[in-house]
C-alpha cells in the first residue's frame, strides 16, 4: 500500500485530497496545526483504518515513522483575512515548512508536490497567465507575505530537485471553490454566498471589473492527482480558464440564491489583482487535464453545502485568536 503525507490536511483543499487518496487505496497521513484548518473537515476519516492524523506545525522539525512514497505540501493560510493577520507564520510555512518537508522527502526518497498559487503572478501584466510569466509582485506590500512565500517555495523546491535529485512537482492553483470552504474567510465565493444567505448586501471591492476564474474542487483535485503521477517537474497551472468579472459574478450569486439584496462597492485593497485567468495549455498537453464541472453546476453544489450549515455557523465570526502565532 502506498503511503502519502498530506500537510494542511484539515483545510478545504487538503481534506478533499485526503478523501481522494483514501478512495484510491492509499494510506494517508494527515498533518495540520489547525491554525486555519478544522478537524470537522476530516473527522469522517478518523474511523478509517488507512488514515492517521498528526497535530503538528510543519515549521518545526517534521518526523513521520515508516516509509513514505509521496508528500503533498498544502499547509499555508490561503485567504487574505488569514495571511494578513499572521504574516510571519505565512512566510515561515512557505520557507521553513517547505524546507523541512523537502528534507523529509529526500530522507524518505519520496516524491513531493508543492502547492503554489496563481498569486505568484501578482497583479499580472500578461493575460491570461502562462507558467513562463515571471509575475508582477510588490515584495513589500501587504500581500507580499503570501506571494513571496509561494515564490520562495517554488525556488527552493527546484533547488532540491536540481541539487539533491529530489522528485518534485509544483502546482499553481487558481481560485478553487466547493464544499468545506470557510464561510467568512474573505474569499469571493464564500463571502458572497454568506452575505446572500444572511440577507446582507453583497460587497464588491473596486469597480467590480476585475476578473477571476473559478475551478470546482473536484476538478482541482483531479489535476493535482495527475500532476503528482506525471513525470513533469516544472510548474503547471491548474484552474478553470472561464473568466468572469466580480460585478457579474455578484449578480450570478443573487440570482442563484434568489435573494433581493443589492451590490455595494468599497475601495479595492492594495495590490489586489485586476485580472486572473489561467492558461492551461500545459495541463492539457502534459496531463490530459481540463475542468469538467461548469460554474452553474459547481455553484449549486457549493450553495447546497452552505445552506446545510447551522444558523450558528452561518453567523459565526472568523476572528480567530492568532496571538500565539504572531509572537513567534
């Protein structure tokens, strides 16, 4: 039985990856410090004989007994609310955490896949974004803590591949959505749906003409799975290339939820990308992958999940206590 370590296992995407590899007959070791993850995302796996969980911070030394065939490094704050509140921890998990896991991969002779992000492109001057584009990132801006953590992550990963011969893979993830997203984490889809379900006006930042491209989580997991098992070592964009403006997307949410709220506008955050659309030519050619689930179907599945939440969860604040991490 193949053994795989998945960091960030209690997060949105990490938990879906745990499900996929369990279903495919792997022995899955989940790891998470729960700073942004939630055990409810993986509690259904605790009774499974082929799953175990380590409550651990990967910025500390990582020890896993026994052999490992694969490592998926998905530990990182991913929403602006989180990484702006814990900037140092965000930088540490991208640097120290990645270093620790690359060292573990080398020791175990395991293949490691690193979760990068479309944020490495910053506010892009090239559209759509190809993997060969180097990006337009403000290194000292507030978003730089996340963007540069991911850019460094890619650099050290390629260094371990070139210098130590470690089997590495890099996925650049574009906006992904689906069940288990945190409702009030600041990302577009849960923010809009949460506001709609609570009867609040939908908040659009800027003029709403900035664009995003949304990929349903099942498609994202399939792309990651194929990349892990491929022979390709350079970064690959995995996302849905169907682009929409935030203004039009807000109107879609209003129609989908059947609410009567209006859209209100607030100032655009510093360095917020104005365009985000993946060029997935490489994924198509190398992995034979492209998204299958259209936005209408994916959004209905996502809405059904959020509507299943209790009233307490719907109105729960995302103001977590990050004080212990900010002191480090």
